[in-house]
C-alpha cells in the first residue's frame, strides 16, 4: 500500500545522493509505562520532545511461515553496558512491553512520520554478554484484557502521577485507593467506580 508521506520526505527519499541519513527510532514501553528511547545513530537526537539515546541495535526482516503463525521480527540491542539487561530482570524479561519502530530523516525531524512507524508486542526476550534479543510480534487480541479496565469501587486504575491521574503535587506515593485520592485532593480524577460500592445508586 502506498505511503502518504509529506512532500519533503518524498523528495528526500527519491534523491540519488542524499545528504541526510534515515535512521530508526525505538520507543520501548515497559509494563509500568516507563518508555526507553533509542536511535541507531552515532549521537543522540531530539524528536517529538524526547531525547533518543544513541545505541547499537540490529533489526532482522519479518519472518512468516505457512503454518498461520503470527509474523515476528528479531530486534537485538547492545547489552555491553548491561543497561537493557537491568530492565529485563526488573520487568519479567520484558514480556508484555511494546516496541514502536519509526524511520525518520535527520534533516526533517518535525515532519509527520505516522506512515513510517510500526508497533509490536515483545513476545520473547533473552540476553548474553553482547546483545539483548527481543522477538517482536504483532499484537495478539487474545492476550488483551477485555474490558480494558477492572471495575472496582475503591481501587484506582491509573498509575500515580500519570496523565490520567493528573496529580502534580508534592506527594511521592499513593495507595491508589479512594481515601488516598481524597488526601491528595484529587478525587475528580479518581479512576475507580464508586458507584459499585454499597449505599450508592446504580444505573445499569
């Protein structure tokens, strides 16, 4: 399917002798919503308000079989500094994380690159002394929670200080209960369902 790219990118793509490189950006979103930003470049770059740290990584081509299996791709990120391994050990091998791959041109970082990005689930991971290897697959609807939220009266669905939570005060911890939300003066953004507890009118 043809890509609907901005005119600047089309012109740059069609040049026989380009002066600015195309590089791959990685957004690795961990299960706790922490996001790691990496680029396969010799220096850090700024893109979309984030610093993408230069790191060596390799990306294999997508593999498909005749058995109807979900296509997968292998991503290897340098593990010499053990930075990636530390995250894998903390987050159960990274299973459940998502990886967004995005191809950008360093001369036009303010353009819209939505047509040149893909998002994958991490379905397997391993490390050795040199590489952290991720097997990336397309999102599997059978692994998605449905409904997307747990409907609990007194427990908040939002991560503390996330965009949904909206709390920006001095407190550093929250038990994600309605009482804690009340102490923080943030009940307007409470992510639970008080109507499910006793003594409240319920409309179904």
